[in-house]
């Protein structure tokens, strides 16, 4: 296995330390992000997902433990954050709210310009980034930022971060608030992006279905600690453990789980709709099902 | 402490629901009582009144079961001001004239003269400030946001008959108070999001235009977020049948109760006491009292 | 006067911004300039409220700006100047006019055929000139130099404002130009009125020279800042194109 792009070890962080309002957000987190993979970070609200993400690009510094981006140590105050941000780029929730320039291309150019790159290079990056999100610069570059639709604005914000050309893209709930088509498009974009070069994505989300679809590995947080870790298949196969943490399993797992409970199917680790279809087809063929009671799965 | 923690100071006073007698008063009484008290302190300051104010404020804080430590913590941001005020008073007060007029020369070191009158004046001002901060702590401790807004609306309602848009103003107040934490959080998110893109807002470099342009990534989205939320709220209100304040009734009806009458009576008494108390040239009385302490007892 | 729901809500939103920008410890409403001087942008919500929703909104947000200024002067003072801002006549009263002036200037610059306004302003201008002539050329004031000076200053101010109004009313300005002019006027109102209040009511009194110097050192950058920010915000919201069309990065 090649060297990790990001390595987190024993990370601890407390908000407002030393005051009566102190809250320990991270209590010793360790995991790593390797080139070419998508790491999904899930956990109930308050488990420390956002705090963890903010450590990955240096917005927050570890109070104990280490966060290494390549050979840069983020616990060291002297580390140049600019260098970190050329490798790890963070996209917040509702990123369309952060657009401030009048014209789209200028907003996308903000990040690279702040890095101090020459204008020609910035222009090239803007074109590449906007193409990558499906908003070609020739058409959308000179449009008014506030004149785009919500979904377009979100993609423009993503372009602004992609223009930093990081190795690792860190996303906090990137699909929240999008309609199903918007979500599909965004996920497809991200798939395309990570397939090029040895890039990695870290994705924090409540949307289990999406994480199940995209993630190679999953880290489950609970109250600032890593509760579960493994490949997506491993983690989502642990239905009981996830339920105990108050996390809803992906829809596919819920349906299959109900069928397993009714004794109609053997347990499996199918994660996606594609994998579940053959299993369900095998059911349809049977004619002796009769009036077997199947527990209902509520629509979520 | 996170440097991005914008909201920290916005929670000026904590609501401390200790269920005391003061908490159960009508919000209008809470507001009027404390407002009158604070006004009296600011307008009628004198050394004895400031001291009386301190005693009363502490008594009220105790009655409301506010921990002393909490009240004292509210004074912390004032400390730099105390130092500034001291320096200003030492330098700008006409000390020599006061000494010539009979005041005590507390300090006479070369060209620097500090008179007793000057110090007493400084002490009065600082003490009055302390009292006002205690009162504010008291108010926020015994009245939460909904209390305060009901109180203000209730107080302003009689003015509605004179054509004063009381309903609109109190609605505006409620909405503004709701927006403050929302926009504070938005600002915090913007700080982080733009910093993640390399934004450097505090940089002290370049001409005025450059510095201002550096703040645009924060300010423009903040205003836009506020305007967007306003649109959403207007739509939400109108689609729920809001057509203005005419004929609207409240779910919570404010009613004065015996406890409120007692409270008002006590406020009246305190007010009278305040006006009456003022033992002549304050400086002498304090000086006498001190002298008496040091020599006699 | 009918107050619309939108006016109430926008006022509330702008007041909330005033509070958020002025709150310590970050005090994001102050942009540090040189030598410890900081210019304020907290008056901008007042101007934006006035431009977008009218003079009443501008008045109320201005009132809240003043009250907020007063409150922080008591609770979290940063320097000796804050002692002066504990006087509501200095902290609150001048701020009531920011929104009104910004609104007037905006409307004048945008109005299509403001003949009535032009007429009124023209009359004011004539009266101002007449007053100066009367004060100095006729024996009405009996040669009292003080009174003459007072009439002169008042007439110059009124006349100057009338001239500015006339120029704005007659010259067709772009949407962005109107916004910028309103922002500049509002900021100027804030600077001039607050400094005047400080000069007249400051206790201990502040020397006039210092006030004028502060006015220039603070006031001019503040106007620049207000114009840039106000235009950026309002143009984005109303999707007005400002300046050269198209992005900078693609078209340079």
C-alpha cells in the first residue's frame, strides 16, 4: 500500500477548553486516507464529523495527536497552511452561500489567485475546473453568479475548490438540499474527478445511500471516537451495530434486512441496488411464498 | 479557544432560570423596573447613590439567585476602561482648583496633583458603571428572549392607539433577535469556508481599496444570506396568513398579578430613597467616614 | 403609512447584521487601517436597508445602529472615544439621518422626471443665495458679524445640498452609480453629523482641528469602503451589472 495522503493519529480537540462551556469534540481519532480511495465519514449529529474535517486542511489544529498531510505536520505551528491547502481542499455545507464575486469565473479564480499563481495558470485552472463540474467556462464564465440556479451555484462553488487542484477533496454533506437529479450529477462529477491521478475524497454525510454507493472505506464516528471502521461492505453489513449507534442503514440494507428477518433470504452483504436485484429476482420466481408476513420497512 | 467563535460574546447575559420570585414577575415590570433603576444611576449619579445602587443591585441579584461569580464575570470587559478612565481623570480633572477650594490633596508629587474630589468623581462614575452592568446581568438572568419581547410589545401596545406602529416594531425586534444567532453562525461558516479557499481577512497591507476588497468574500455573502432569509420568511409569513397587525391577538396574555404590584411598590420606594439620599458634599462625608474609621474606631 | 411585511423583515435582518458586525471580540464591522485607525462598515446595513426598502427602514436601522453604538460604548469600550459615545445625542441622533439621506440621494439619482423635486431644490437654492445677499448687502442684520457668519454657513450648506440634489436629479445615472452615490452620501452624513455632535457636545471638549483631521482620515476611506461594499451587495442581489461586462479573469 502506498503512503497515505493524510494520516490522523490520536487526534483530540476540545472546544472552549478551560471554560465551563468546554465540549470535547474529538477524543482520539486515528485513520488514514490513501490515494485513489473515497473515505466516507458517518456518524450521528454531534459525533465530531465537522470538527474532524476541519482538521484535515488546517482550519483547526490538533490539541493532542497528529495530523499529517503528506510530509507536512499540522500540529506544528510553523507549517505553512498555504502548502497544505494545495493538497487538501475543503468544501463546506451549502457552499453556494460562499459565492461573492459578480461573475462566476472570477469566483472560481479566487482560490488560485489567493495561492499567488500567475494569471495565465489561474485562467487555465478555472477553465479546467469549470469543465469538470459541467459548467463550461465559455458559457458560464461571464454569467452573473446570482443569476445561476441553486444547483448551478453549488457546482460553481465546487469548481472554486477544484481549481485549487488538491490531491484530497474533503466534502461536508455535499448533496444536502439538492434534488435527486442534482445529487446524481454531483456524485457522477466526483466519481470522474477522483478517477484521475491518485486523488482521494473524504466525504462526511448523513445520506447513507450515497456513502454506500461511492465510498471504498467507511469510518463511523460516535461521540468523538471511531466506533467502526472498514470497507463499506464490512461496515454496512453490521446492521445491528449501526442501529445501536442510532444510524439508519442504507435503504437497500433495510429492505434486505427485513427480508432476511422474515426468513425469505439468506444474509448477504449486498450494498447497492444492482447487487440486490438478483437476490430479489430469486424471490420472485418462488411460487410457495403464500401469505408469509414480511415486516414493513418505512419509507424514509 | 477557536478564533472563529463569533457567537461567544453575543450571549451577553445568560438566562438563569432559578425560579425565583423575580423570575415570575410580569415582563413589563421587569423591564420598567430595571430600566428606571439604570436611568436613575446614569442621570443622578452621586457617590452615595452609586453606593446605594450597588447595595440594591447585589440584593436583587441575590434574590434572583444569580451566582456572584457570574455577575462579576460580566465586569471583565470593563477592566480596560477602568484603567483608561483613571488615566484620563488624573490628567484632565482640575485637581489644583479643587484643592484650592478645600478638597483633600491625595497626591502631591511634583507637578502631578490628584485631589480627593477628582478621585471621588472617578469612583462614582466607575461604581455607577458597575451597577449598570450588574443590572443588565440581572435583566438577562431573569428574563429570556421571549419574555423581553413580550414585555416590550406589552409596553408599546398602548401607543398603538396614537398611531405608533408598536406591533410592527416588536415583530421586528423578535425577528431581529432570531436572525442574530442565525447570521452569526453564517458568518462563522463564511470565515471558515473562505479561509479554506485561502482568504486572508486580517491582513494589514495595501491601500484602502485593497483592504476593503479583501473583506468582500465575507461581507457580500453575509448580506446576501440575510436578504435571502428575509425573502423566505416573508413568503412563509404571508402563506400562513399574516396580513399585518390589525386585529391580531396574542397566545400569551400579560396580566399583572399581586407580586407585580408589590414589586412596583418596592420600585417606587427605592426610587424615593434614591432621590432623597445624598448626604451633602459627598467628598467630605466619605473623607469623614474614612477618617472616623482610621482614627476613632 | 402602510408598513409591509417585507419592510419589517428586512429591517430586522439589517439590524441583526449591525449587531453581528459590531459584536466583540471579532468586531468584523471595523476594517483596520493605518496607525490603529479603524474605519467602520457597520453603517452599511442602514444604507442598504434604505435603498432597498425605503426611508422608514433606513430610519429604524439607523436608530438601532446608534443604540448598538451606545450599548457597546458602555459594555465593551475600546478607547477614550467610547466615553463620548455614551451620550445618546452623539451616538444615536446623528445616525437617524444616514438612511434618510441615502434614500433621498438614491431616489433623486434614479428618478425619471423629478420636475417637482427640481423645482423645490431650485427654490431652496435661490433662497440660499438671497439669504447671503441679504445678510451682507442689506442692513437687515445690522452688521452683526456673528449672525452674518451663521447665515452664511447655513445658506452655504443648504445651497450646496440643493446644488448636489439638482445635479443628481438632472444627470441620468446608472443603477450602480445611484447606489454608489447613496452609499457615499450616507457615509458622509454619518461622518459629518457625528463629528459635529462631538464638537458641540463633547465633554471634555475636543479641539476642532482634531475633529476635522479625524473626519478626513476616517471619512474618506469610509466613503470608499461603503461605496465598494454597498454596490457589490445591491448589484449582486438585484443582478445589476456593474462596470465592464464579464469576468475579469477571462477577459483581461
